[in-house]
C-alpha cells in the first residue's frame, strides 16, 4: 500500500539554521496523526514542505507516491497556520472560490455545515470574530474530498467550545481512506481524536507511536508523556 | 453514556468498558441496534478508528455482532451478557478489596463492615 504522506531523509536549512534534519516518516491512509512539538520545532516547516511551499535541502517528500506539485495539490487540503483566505469575501464567495479551484470540493457539505453554524452568508470574513473565521476556514478545507488533510494549528487561539466544534468537524468529515495530519501543541485537546503521534523537537522526529500504545506502555496520557519528554 | 476518560489507560479499552457497562446494565438491551461507528465516535469525541477497535474487541467477546449491511447489534445471548456482568462484578470487587486492604482491613473485617453499614442504613 502506498503511503499517503512519506518523508525520506528529509532535511531543510534556512541559511545556517537547520529547521529539519533527516526526517523519515510514513503515514498510511485512514490515519489521523498529531504532529506535536514545542514552538519552533519544525512543525510548520514540515507541513510547508508537504505542500510544496518550500523545497527540501536534502531528501524527498512524497504525497501518494508523487513529489509535491500540481497533482499533489489536487489531493491535499491545507489549512495554514495563518488566515490565508481573502478577507473581503463572504461565505458564498468563498464557496465559489473553492469550487473553481478544487474539483473535489463538495459544496453541499460546506453549505450544510455553514447553515448549522447559523452564519449570515453575506457577512465578510473581515467582519467575523477570530473563532468564527477559523470555523469557516476549516469548513472549506474539510469540505474537500481530499486524500490528505494538512491542518496547521487548527485549534490555536480559539476557546474550548470552538475547539470541540473544530475537532468534531474534522472527525465527522474526513474520508476513511484519507489521512489527516494535525499540528498543534494543545495535546490534551486533540489526543482523543488521534491514532498516532509524531513528536518533533529541534527539527528531528523523536517518536512515531500510536496513542493507545503510549498509554498502555507508560500508563499516562500523551499529554503527560509529552510534558515529561520535553521538560524544560 | 458518560464519555470521560482516564489518562492512564488506552482509550479503546475504556470505550470497551463503557459500552459493556451499558449492555450488562440493560441500558443497551439485547438485540438493540447500535449507532454507527462514526456517530458514536463523534458523540464520544474520539477517533473513529479507536471506536472501531473497541467494537472489534466487543465482537470478539461476543457481546455485539455485525450484520453485513444492517449494522451492529447487541447480542441476544443472555448467557454471554450475564457472564460479562459477573466478570465486571469480580473486577469491581477485586478493586474494592485492594483499596480496603490498603486501609488495613482484612477479609472478615470488611464483610462485617459491609453488614454493619447496611444495618446503619436501615436505622
């Protein structure tokens, strides 16, 4: 079976700064994986490499067996860590925009979710609160029938109820054949919806393991284990 | 169902225990159709694969069975349900005894304490 997302000997330097060093990972279809690490550990760099927004200094990234490019962008649904959508657009315009760009966009699904949110279709992104904006962006990203969802800090900076909404939207909408990568440092919030975790620190992958294996082996939650491993 | 989880045990085993409790207590009666994995996962706020794993375990123990296209059901075999109930009761008793022994009580003391407690309740 071809891995949905694979890195082989992947390194990335920014000048003399080594952001990623010899990363080797493989993520199978149907898995929900947490990319967990402290600030500045290389999470966003890894996700940007997977998107083809950065190019590797060494090694390679494979999405369903191909290097990032036009084909991979058609099957990868990406939620950046910053707002990337045009702020002057309202929800209707955003849906048009996504429909034009992505063949796999399921407009009906997006409409249903927006309706449940009770949002005014004509309200512009600019006029929305941060939490609402995050929800709308996530709805767009999760309304694609992608093979790989790359979600960079989907729950950063929103209240706990909004976090629940976002996590529920993720587990309700991802295709069972698709893989999901969620980068975050809010581990206790995401732990229950993950199959596996990747611990990353100073650009190196320290651990790839299943959540229940960690709990079984160490008798503690991933959150507690993370605190122990990354103790300052 | 109460979907809170402890930190020191795998999530799927806790799901198995919670669903099992619902079955042996009759909250999920014999023959009852279960919600889909995805719906239950969403309700419990867990990964659908984890919920799936819990159901596989319950199927292995014979407490639930799946019918190809109809979904999943609670077993109608009362013997299997009663057996699971007895096993859970044994487990609770073992935990209780351990805690009582930590307090310094031994077998007979514990039994008389339980009896005494009941008599006090009646008064």
